[in-house]
C-alpha cells in the first residue's frame, strides 16, 4: 500500500537538482519519477522554458506579410507576469486569441474584446491583459505591447501579427517564476499516522492541499533542531479549528510564516485542509497526516524554486551599517481610540481576533524600532499589504515626511522619530485611499541598504482590515452627510424588523451587533469564498460597494443560512437546528457559521435580511431592513405580472349543462403574493 511521496525540483544556476523521496510500499521500496509535463510545446519563436521555474526572457525576428495574419506562437497556461513587445518600422498589429480554436479574439482591431487605438486593459479569467492599443507606443504604430499580469495565465493563448505593411518585426518577451506542482493519493487507517514526505529547505511559497471524504488532519514538524510542531492539534503552534496565519519561531533564531486552514477544513469538510509556507522554507519539515477516521486522501502540492541569493551586504564601516528591524507596534488600541477615524465602536471578544481597522480615505499609525537611523541616501524602507486569501499585494510609496502627503494614495510616511534606549524609534502613518477594497491584509516591511535586503518584518499576529467610510465625502459611494442617517444606517446596533400582514403587523426586535469584529471576519470569509465552479470575486470588485452588497445578498443565502418555511425543522433529537422565529439577532448566527463555515439552519426572510444588514454595516456600507407587505413574487419566465390560472368551466345538473363559472386552477400557479417580505 503506497504511503506517498513528494518530488521537489530546485533550479540551481543552469542545472536541475531532482530530490526524490522514496515511496514506501508494503514489502518493497521503489522510486517513482514525475511524468512528462502536460503543457503544450511552444510554437516557433517563443521559448517558455520548462513546466515550472523561471523567470525567463527572449527575443526573435518575426517576418510580416502585407495583408496577412501570421501566428507568432503559443503562450502556455501557467505562466505569469508575461510581457511581450513588438517593434517594427512598419504598421504591424498584435492580435491575441484563445488557443481553443482561436474562437475568442481578446486583443486586436477590429473584433478584439479590447480593440481601441490607445492604452486599455481587460480581466481574463483572473489575469489582467493590458494592450498598448493599435496606435502603439508614442504614436509609433509598429511598436505595440501586451502585458498579462496579476494571476498566472488560466488557459493557452496564441499571439498573431497582422501586417498593414510587409517587413520585419522584433518580438521581445519575458515571464516570471512559475509554480511547480504534483499530487498523489494515500490510504490512512483509523488513528494511523502517515509520513508523506519531507519539504526541503530552499523552496518558496509551498502550498499543500489535503482532500478526503473522512476526517484526516495535516501535521507539520521541523525535522531537526527542537523538532518544533508547526501545525497539528492539540500541541502545534497552529492548532485551531479556523484559518490562522502565524510567524513560527524555528531552531537557530529563524522563523517561518505559516498559514493553516484549521482542523475543521474548508467548507466544513474536515478532510479538506491546507497549509502554506510563505516565503522561502528556512529548514526542512516533515509532513504527516493523522486519521481520525479511515479513508483515502489526495495530496496536491505546489512550490517555486528559491530565488538567487542576494549579493552580500556591505561590510560595516565601508558604506555604513545595513541595520535591522527590531520590532513593530501596530498601536491597535491607540488607532481605535481616535474618534476622528470612526473605528472606536469595534469590539474584539477574544485577543487573537484583534485587528487594525482602517476606513478608506483615512489612516493608521504604527511604530518601528531600528538598530540604525534611516539614512535616505543609503536606506530604503518598503511597505506593502498582502491580501489574505487573495493573490494580490498592494505596495505603498514611502515618504520621508508626512508634510504634503496625499491621503488619496497608498503611502507610508514618517511622522516622528526619537531614541528609545539604543534603538531608533520611528512613528509612521499609513494612508489608505478612498478607492481601497474591503480586504483583510498582512503588513510587510523591508529595510534595504544600498539596494540590498537588510531586514524584514511580517505582521503575522495582527492583521489589517480596510473598510468603507460613510463618514468621509471622498468615499462618495457610501458617504452619508447626515449624522442622523449615519446613526440609523451605520451605528444603531438594535432595531426592529416588521413582520405580519398588510393590516396586522408588528415589529420583531433584532440585535445587529455589527461592531463585534466577528461580523467583519464573517463578511470577508463569505466574499473571498470560491464558488462551486472555482470563481473568486476579483479584489477590484471588493472596492465597489454595489458589487459587495449584491455578493453578500447572494452569499448569505447560499453559504451562511439555510431557509426553511415549514416543518420539520428537526428530524432527530437532540435538535441542533434553530427554528427561524427563535433568532433575535445576527451574532449567534455569525458565531455558529464561523465554527465550521457550514450554513446555519434555519432562516426565513427577516433572518436573512437582519444578518445581511449586520455584515454590511460592519464593513462600512450603510444598510437597513425594509419590509414590503402584499409582496409579489414573480418566478420564471419573469414577466412583471402575478399570473393566476382560471378555467371557464360548465356546471352540470342532472347530466345537463346549466351554466358556466370561473374555477381557479391553483395547481398551475407559480407566481404568488406573500403577506410580507423583508
């Protein structure tokens, strides 16, 4: 019975080093190699390298015929940060198609999805495609480019050139590192521990996904040193039932940033777990699974090669001391207490849930301790936010002073400095523009000396939330100028939801509790949850309160609460379900959802509406519930009418027709009128 294996590929200068872990089978040991790469071969011209690794670049000459469209080559799926430029003294156009029959023209005049004369871009299956336009760069019609960025290419594309004049064109291209991947399956017995393999040091961005129909847990342990258990219940550093991300101390004064799905798994399936090792693996780790129940599981894993080591830092006393980031204080309480930033009402029921909350168009301050003073001729401080559960990093522009800094841009500026013992203390201000998405982030800081990495810091214990700002007129889509309206639509934590009929109705008390941080966490979980077909809401959509509101409306009903309008509400005892009329507020529903990310049973319209109102207010979108009496419910085919079916039927007496009456054929009615709807 195969226990499993990992195969890791490291690029070392110009040669490949293959590390194969033995597959341990009953009574025998064998070594299995990876099969051939499944990516299609590049067409003449391009050379995209192997199936993983990189980065790479190249160039070649492409002949162009007048009035003809010629294929330049295939751009294979999986590549990322692709940049292609075309240079010619003649008028030559780029055209980009899907490779599957070249049916979809993405780029190019006249039929492309983007086809104009100037710079333009589009989203294609998670990637952003940017085209110079057919007028080219600086009006040079033979100089065009296409960039494909933000996410690895999801499907093969084909690049063509069309010649309005005959001649030669030079094609230059480059691409970034591409992840490697593999998978295997193992059987895990009840209470068995299976060692899947070793994750070597020197890999980057390792992600391992476990898929099983039964309850199987991931365990990750340092192979040497103190044998630190990074992941695993109950003694691992990461050991909770929900997703967490922690900077774990490793033997030898090192650390590894690790994310874990939690032992309740994804979507409430306890056999679907994952871990991520961010950055470069600083040592080797042993990967295991433990079977709380017997069953088969599939292990899929991706990784990238380690980047080339940076040049050695300058020696102290030659170009100065590089310096080290000693510590960072996110100043969560101080930032919360500033009432001008309108986040002082938020509550953290548990210390591990404490977040730094920043409204769009506002800012937060934090403190930074360094071993050296910042010499702006030699040092550079870089800051960025990495989105949680989204492949997006937002860089900041770092300014030496906050004087004149633009609050409408992503900037970090120095607002003060002093000495704290032997260390240099800097107070920095992080400005969030009014166009920022609603997102949970991890703050990254990097100190460079003469362009070389000197020190880094990752905010692994207190994440950052950016939310909408109805208090700021620059956040125009949600701004409310009336303080009375803000109290009702944003700040009021208690309300009434009207139920009943047109002539007999009454309010139901509802406690919104929107300032409990769990409401914000639940809203982000819902909005960053993949649909069944793998769709993930693009992060730019999370900056649009209309799209966010529509998405919450769908996801509350699809993933958070299950509706039921008749008995039985419980099919067995003891009943773990809650009847709709028992709920009196949103927080118990939110807390129950966050325990296993499974839909909560049961709800009806006022329960859905009250919960969505809580989530919207929690992230800064003004909201209130509205009840409509005598509410028409039109179903497909939608015709804006409530359709009823009647038949003009004969009335018989003693076998003879004595007249006709209209009879209601209710079995054909699909449209209806509800006594109320919230």
